[in-house]
C-alpha cells in the first residue's frame, strides 16, 4: 500500500497523481489520508485514491505525526508520500524517526526501478541532483507543492473509511494566528515574476520594479540580499533556494547578478529575461534573453512601451 | 620553517573578510565617488576593533601584532580597492603603535582611547614642501617655552587632514628641535589640529584614493602641552624610522589586498568572456599574464608577511637587528605597489571597454594604488636607497 | 538561567564547489568549509537568550575544530565536535545519543542546512528525545519555563508555545549573526573544546549518485528596449 498525505487539498491531489502511477507500477493500492473533515474526501478518489482514511483531527504537527504513525502501523504501507508544505516537512522526518527509517524531502522526481523507489532531489545548494534509494520500509518522501499535475478520472471508485484514532494532545499550544501582510503573496504560484536584486540603489526605487510587475500582472520577487541583508522586502518575496523556488512562465531578473542559489530557485521557470548593467554577470549565462544596461533607464522605458 | 598562518589568524581573516564584505564593500563606490568614508563605516570598524588595532587593550585596542594587522589591511583593501579605507586604518595601526611605545602615559590616555573608539583620527605628518623623503631636511621647528612646546612650520601631502579637522585628532609630527644636529636634531610630537589656534589646513584634489583626504597643515605659533613630546628630545629621527618600518608593511599589505581582489575578479572574467567562440582564458597570451601576475603577487605577499613576521619577532623576542628589519620592510614596500599597479592595470585591460567604466570598479583601484607608487610612508626610490645602504654599507649612503 | 544546546553543521562553501567536466560530479577537494547559515542564526539566538537570561551555551558541531573555534569566538561557552558522514537519520541518532547524557533546557537548530535543505535534523532530534518541537521560528522568547515563538508558515505567522525542555528551529530572519572580533577569537582558545567519535550510525537513505544540473538556456543578448519589449510581450502569454 502507498499512503499520500497533505493538509493542503491541492497538494494532496498532486501527490495522488504521482502515487497512482507508483501504485500501478508496483501493483499496489493507494490510500489518501485526510486529517480533517473538509468534505472533499470524495475528490481524493476521483483523483486517484483507492481508499481515503478520513480522520477528524486538525493539521497540527503533533497530531498529524501521531495519526500517520498509527495508520502506518495498522496498514503497513511501503511508501509514504507527504506534501512538502511547512507542516509536511516537519511531520515526515518525525514519522521517519519514530520508525527509525530514512526520509527524502523535497523530491523532484520519483520512479520505480526493479521494484525499488528511486528519488531525486537537489543537493549542494541546488546545483546538483542526488539520486537516492531507501534502506528500510516504510519509505518516506516529501514532494513540494505544484511539482506534479493532478489527474482527474471521474470513473474511479473507492472507499472512504472514517477512522477514529486516539491521539495524544499536542504539546505545542497555538496562541495567535497573524495573517501575512496584505494580499498574502504566494510567489511560488505566480505565472509572471519580476524580481529585483542588488542592482537597485535604494529601497524607494522598489516602485520602479513594482510598476513593471504591475503592468505585466505579475508578482514582485527579490534576491537574497534584498530580503535577507537589506530587508527591503519581506521573506515572501525572496526567490532562491533558501527563499522560494518558483516556476513561472516568465521570470524577469532586474539587477540580479545570478548567484548559484538564486539560479537554482528559478530553474523551473519557462523563460528567463535578465536586465543587468554588468555584461559579465552570471545571470546572462542562465537566462534566455538578456539586455545589458542600466535598470534605471531600461525599466521605466519598458514600462512606457508596454503601456503604449 | 612553516609558511602557514595560525588557526586564530585564519579565523580572524575569515571574520574580517565577512565584516568587510558586509560593512565596507557595499560602500566602496560611494567612498570613491563622494570622497569620504561614511561615518557609519568608521563606527562599525571601531566596534569591530579594527581602528587602532595594534593599540593595547587598556586603551581600547586589540594589541594586535603586525601579522594580524597586515591580515586586516589586506582584507580591508580587498573590500575597498581605492585604498582609502585601508589608508585610514593603517596609519592608525602604524602610528598608534608608535605613540603607545614612546608617548607619555598622560598623552596616551588622552589620545588613544578616542582613536580606538573611532571618535578621532590619528595620522603621520612628516613631509614638507621642500621634500618628503629626506626627513633630515625638515624645517618645521619646535621649541620649549616654559611648560609649553611651540611649533612653527608647515606639512604637506598629509593623509586625513579633513578627517582630523572634522572628527578631531591629530598627527605624529616630525619636527626639528636642534637645527645644528641635522637628523640627530629631530623630535616627534603629537599635534592636534581641530580648533587649535594657529593651525590652518587645506585639502588637495587628487588623482585617486579620494575617500580619505590629503592636504597641508600650516602651523603658526601653535602651543602644545609638554607631555605631547613623543619619546626623548632629539631622538625623533629614530622613532620616525621605526614608525615607518611599522607602517610600511601595512602599506604593502593594502596593495596586495587590492591586487588579489582584482586578479581574482579578472580570472573569473576571462573564464566567462568569449572571444572568437572560446573563453579568453583559453588563450596562451592570457594564461601567461595570469601566471606572471600570480607569481609577482605571491612574491610580494611573501615579502610583506616576512617583514610583518620579523617585526613581531623583534618586538616579542628581541630578534633581528634594525638593519635586517630595514631591508625586509623596504623590500616589501618596494615591490608591492608596483606589482599591484601592474596587476590591476592588466585586469582592467582584460575587461576591455567595460574595464574603463566606473561600474567595473577597477579604475579606482588603479588610481588608488598609484598613490603608493608616488610615496606614502616613503617613495620607491627611498626604499631602494635603504636596501642599497644596507647591502653596500653606510659609506655609500648619499645622505 | 537557561542551559542551551545549539546543533551546528559545518558545510562546504557551496560557491567554491566546481564540477568535474566529464563525470559531472562535484569536486569538493580543497573547498573551504563554513558553518551552515541558519545554524549560525541559531547560535546567535542562543547567545542573545544567554545575554538576557543567563545560563550556558554548548555548541554541538558536526564538523572540524575550525567551526568549533568560530562558535566559541562568537560566544558559545563550550563546544563538542563529532564527525558525521551520514544522513539525517544517522545525524539525529548521534545527536540524541550525545544530548541524552546532558543537562539542557532548550535546543536550537537551524530550520535546514543550506547544502541539503532537508529540514530534518531538528524535528527528528526532538522526536528522538521526546521533547516538543517548534519549527520555523522567526522570533522567540523564554518566559516562565516556556518558550514562545512566532513561526513563519506559508500564509500566516503562528504564535505558539511549549514547555521547556523543547527544541526550536529558526529561520534566517530571526537575527543577524555577529562576527567575532580579534579579541573574541583570541579568547576562544581558552574555552573547552571536546572531540568525540561516535560509532557510525545506521543510515536510512543511500545516495547512488550526485551529478551537476545541466541548464540549457537560450542566452540571447538583446540589442535594445524595443526588442526587449517584444520578447516580454510574446513570452508573457
């Protein structure tokens, strides 16, 4: 059996698509775990699950670890696919530790070779890909959101099993939830991103780049130094391996030199355009189209041209 | 024999590099363009312990030896290849050390804590209009008048004149006290310059190294307290020579720091830059230049650290004669500025037209290092004279 | 008084890693090492807690003496180093074994190491020790034998607390790590540094290969803004 879990329904559906493939090639079954009663359990079946374990709990790490641990003990799945959300990244290694087994996080590819699960993930700052296999069962994997496409098949049948598990109380007490500022930017979901780096001379000039993002209907991103060192933009805008990995249709890098970590974060972009005054900047080796020049001249003129 | 740095020295280099990359390098262009080191940079350098680094802990310094001081110089110059920040740092490291060695306790208590705190500037005023390197020809006079010392004369091509008049501070100043005794009639004093009656200053426009000013100080009947005499009366020549020996390896270290940075960026550039379909670095003409420049840089670097090491050995373990130190220090100071100038020039040319732009960040290095070929703690020909005198014997000394 | 253990991983300076032209494997020979970025944030945070509440800071370091010296220079009271050529399971096993013998109120880790980005060590270690874990902390404070953190989650910040002893993993935003001064570096040589060699633990994952990513982009240099605008318009739809 293969388990798939994410508290994020979209991510769960994506995992089910990949899980279905793996289950078919292993001639195994695919079960979805739903941690709270959200009423969407039916859709898990249409998107690939044979069984849905529906638990009436809440997406708190301590509780999720307990639930999945118990279900795993009961059903002995060979593979656990867990959505690589922040919650998923915490619970997957904790479950693995309880079983004393390995875990591969943020896998970008999964395949079955000679009945073995082989995974690929970025290592060494995102410039390299490691191919790994597991030494024990269950094999625990996290998959980043939006990695795979969900697949709907309305002809599928399956069973929803309402499960009442006894779990311990969470030892972490949530005191307050604060929404992230304004429209809660999710840069990893943006189709168009205009990102800015150290080429910008001062914080006030951000509106220059913002106006380009706006006219393109895109999100505003930034490099590590703008978010982490200068703190001109909050972390939500930070594109790169340690910030957010993005996969837009169009990525425009304005005044970004193109350090390896940044490049690793935009690897999945369809088209990359670079604007930089240094013809020697590494970004020009990592872009589809580049223009050498002063961003303070190019950006306003580009905005004007696009408006016209 | 062991050419490696200690673990502490390696860790210190790593820490200083990180500091310089975060707190100095981002301002390097501004320092050159505005002709001033931002006060924030100086404050950060002070709280990180870089200002007056050789001054003992009791006065707020770190009591660093010269190898450590040279490491910091190299790193500061890497971050600001215009040399401005390195000059600010190294004159205080060199001449702060000397004041601590020979100054009166009262003077040290007055002067040094403000230097290490980054509140005031400390420099060296030796050169006069009639000539810089010929110290014996100095004509600025100091006389005793009761409890006071009175100074008259003028100094020129002095680093940090604007900084010292803005922030406060002053100069280790070479003055004549017994004209009939030539070099044996010189003394050293500490001359404050901010809001001092009788002091006027002006600042020169220069070719480069603009982040720290260079100018003249006109001294007219300036009274200073007697405890500002540094060391003994009429022993100033020897103290000054010792001070130059302390500062010169740091000048040389600044040159190699800037050259290292330039060469590294040049190597990166020629590996990427395509000409006729292949990287510049594939051409033998480039490889030979890389190899030659590396070798020149490495030989200069070895001379710099050997001189610094010998100084440390002299002060800590009483090893090496002054003659041996003179030769080692002069050799390092002779080779480093020209090597650095050549390397930065070559790297600039590798970059083609881009190298000539301000944005490439190389030309300010070339302009800055040039100042060290002209002079600063002794001109190149003086270094040759020192080496010549030590090799040939005193009887061939022209002065 | 809070006794804190901070877990630190020493990693390769990633920018210095080159790729072997034929095998596409990483060349790590001669590459300098450094303390992983977020672990340095964790260390900095422990020092700030110590400055406020008193107590001790012990740095538990997977790496060499060089990293230990840096941690001690930054302000850790004591360092223990071990060598760890293993995966996350192995690392957590080693750490748990060492820490079980120690007295502590709080353990801090970086949210992930910047070479692997596995996000595993902190959660695994807490699980192994049976203590509560608070991940992705961007702010934290200690109050009445509890740790209160602000966690940075996808769409929200969550203020949460747990009783001590607990483990917290921190994000990069939590602070700016200090750089040790010369005097601190010289002072560090007097501090206690222990080297231990734990038995090689069992791994959970075997790495079959590591190869460089080949990226093929068009690398077209545009001549003017007109061309740029044309490309932007055609690529955005």
